[in-house]
C-alpha cells in the first residue's frame, strides 16, 4: 500500500528544473562561425540568447575554458538592484532589472527571481547625505527608491541592530523595493538552454590561447583596419566574423595577446554562506561603511560578501582576515548571527576599473568588442548587457546604453565614477 | 593569511601590510609634453599579469617602509622581496 494520493502536494523541490546535462548539447567546434563569444559565463550566454531571440543570428559559438558558467557566475552572491547614482549606470542596470522581471517567461525556465528589496545602510552624516542624493537621482531616473530612518529600516528588517550604542550606528538607509536575488545557476542554464535550442554551439573545455590577426595594432596598423580572423584554442583554430570578449576577470590576459592595454586589475572577491537557517532575513542589507552585505538564500543559508582583496590575483581564493572583518561587521549589525556556523567560503576573480564602471564597446580591432570591468557587480546586469551587446553585434551600431562605457573615457576624462555611489558595487 | 617577509623586519602576518600596486610606475620626466593619451596611461593603466608581478607593499603595522615584491598572481606566492633602490628585481623569464 504505497501509492500516493492524488491530492498530495508536490514534495519540496518538485519544481526544480532538469539536470543541466540535458539542457544543451556538447558539440564539436566547427571551423568557422559568424560570431565567436569568448567566455561562457552569464554575460556570454545572455549575449548568445539575445543574438538568437532578437536578431535571428544563430551561427554563433560560445567558447568556455572550463565548464559552462563555472566562473564568477557560479560564485556570486546574486544581488540585483538598479539604484546607481550616475545616469549612465542607472540606465543600463534599470534596463536589466526590467528584463529580470520578465526573464522567467522569456526563458521558459525557473530562475527563482525574488524581489525582496535592498537596504543600503548609512552610518555617518556623509553617508546620509550621499544616500539622500542617490535616492533623489534614482527618482529622477524613474527608479523606485526611498530614504528611510532607523525605525523604518527596522520595520523592514527586524533582526537588524538599529540601536545607537554600536560602533557605527545605523542612521538610515536607502531602500529599493524592486531589488532582489535570483538563482544564479538556473539563470545561466536557462540562457544556455535557449541559446542551444536556437542553434548556438556552447563549447566547454575550450580555452582561448591566442588570436590570428590581419594587421596587428602592435605592429602599427591604423586603428579600425586591424581584424581578428581566427581564434587559437585548446581545441584548434576557429575562424570568426565577429568576436565578443566576455571573459570577466581574464579579459586583460587576452587583450595583452592583442597588444591592447586596458586599465583593468583582477582581484579575488570572496563570499561565504552559513549553515541553513529558518527564514529570518526578509530583505537584502548592504553596508559599505562596515563592509558586509547579507541576504538569505531560498534554501536558508545566509549569503554574505564584502569587498575585494586588496592585491591582484587569479588564484580564486583570498585572505582569511577579510572574512574575519566581514563576519565581525555582520555580527554587530545582526546580533542573532552570532551562533550561526560558517559552512563554506570561496572566491571569484573580478576585474575592476579605476572608476568602478565597466569597459564595454569597441577595441582597436574592428571586429572585436570588449565587455569587462563589471568588477563586483556584473551579475545584476546579465540580461541587460546581453541585450545591448547582441544589438551591437547584429547592427554594427553601439547600443546607446553601453556607449558611455567606452575604453577611451580614461583618456578623455569622461569617467562614470560610481565609487561615490556604490563604494563596494555589487 | 600568509606570512610576508619584510626586507627589514623578516616574516610577519599579511595583515600588517598594505598593497601598493605595480612597482616602478615613474612620474613622467617632462609632464608638460605628455599627450592626453600618455597622461591617461600614466594615471590609470597598469599591468595585470597572470604570473610573476613586480609590485609595491608597505609594512604599515611594522617599520612602515615600502618595498618591492615579486609575487606570482596565480598562487599569491611571494617569489622574492627587495628594498627599494637596492637590487633591481628581475622577473624570472621562464615563468613569464
Ligand atoms: C564572490 C562574488 C560575489 C559577487 N556578487 C555579486 C552580486 O551580488 N551581484 C552582482 O551583480 N554581481 C556580483 N558579482 C560579480 C559578477 O559575478 C560578475 O560581474 C559577473 O559574473 C561577470 O560576468 P560573467 O557572468 O560573464 O563572468 P564569468 O561567469 O566569470 O564568465 C567569464 C567566463 O570566461 C571564461 N574564460 C576566461 N578566460 C577564458 C579563455 N581564455 N578562454 C575561454 N574561456 C575563458 C571563464 O572560465 C568564465 O566562465 C560577484 C562576484 C563574485 C566573485
Ligand atoms: Zn618592516
């Protein structure tokens, strides 16, 4: 007598998506593609998806040196928000947030997008002024934002310590109700599944080593006349029409091969999770001043992050004292975390720029686009960036939302300096 | 956390030190003659190698002196440390 009744509710997890093995093929690389995307993280996969969906371009390969979306996509803390200060940033992140709001339907795949809001805490008078300014700038850009005092902050997140006897008391916070989190792996798999179904070749275990060029910029070819005609990979040479570099922390190692300099620096960025706890933390809380941010994952882990480790590195691990400081800050802000156990910690490699904004757009090679420098905060832009990059590849015209992020701003001085607004990004 | 060898004080914990980025980035000799592009590169552009990197560290919680380290950015391992101006550090060719 073991049959289940027809009225039994689905067991927990019954709505989880299929195992990724069945979600895409593992094709052999063809010898030539119209578009080659380097890097199979969220950005590369989203770009491939929108090339198919918005432009009908399907002769596309995504080359990934490891396993699909095993880089920063698998390692980030999944915070999504659009409350940036400068117009250029607000515009692209808000474009992305609007896409997130319809992404589950678009992909036909669950991504557990949960708009639970974000509080960005203010701990000093200067923080308060900056926060109020940012809220007003957000409103002018049509982005949902409010400034809240400590009592209202405590209503939204009751476990937060808003007493005034801690080292850096909470003086207030900005609040963006539409901000949230999503399940990063499902997001990548959803994009991969749709791109694959549209005919894109997703090629794992395929590291890009070098480029075949026609007229090298290093050898003095005029800008715009040099081209990349082929990609040298661990699985042979692949000819390409257009190239999009979406290799996150490794962009400058690839551009070095082309003799193109960028002001990118690669750093370890760590995150950690606690053991599973019952739901205690209803929103996302970020604090740049004491440097920690926390959300609670769907399963129950407290997910925490901080800033980058100070030194350059590609080792995908960081220093222990960073974790110690971040945990000290977390326990002061959330006294009930004191007994939570740390389950695991890890690091990704993020590429940061001097003005804390990305470098996206043209390179001195006519058919090579770069997408880099999203630093600690590029998960949230995934659909928006993919949309804009696909548009640029398909039409040959820079999408207006990425135009402000060109490499030449470090010479013209037209910086999009988000340090003031975002400090620690994410 | 790892031990970093200060060339004056010997091995100390990493958290006594601060990072100063790429070593030997010199202020231009003739600043007034630089193009905008050259200025942009001087101010913002630094090497970002995957492998040995000559960089500046300061022993901020110790002797407070700056020094040069050759560190492998793949492993974070310090290959050598040098007093400034002493012996010009060479990045081992084989590991480049
Ligand atoms: C700990 C941590 C927390 C973060 N938290 C947040 C957050 O809360 N919110 C947010 O918005 N962002 C966050 N980020 C940042 C975000 O993860 C990145 O900005 C974003 O993932 C970058 O784009 P991507 O997804 O394409 O990168 P990746 O997923 O890193 O994709 C790049 C891919 O390129 C591949 N690659 C590299 N070199 C080569 C080569 N030579 N040949 C072939 N393939 C190559 C890599 O293997 C990798 O899979 C966080 C990052 C980290 C590390
Ligand atoms: Zn010393």
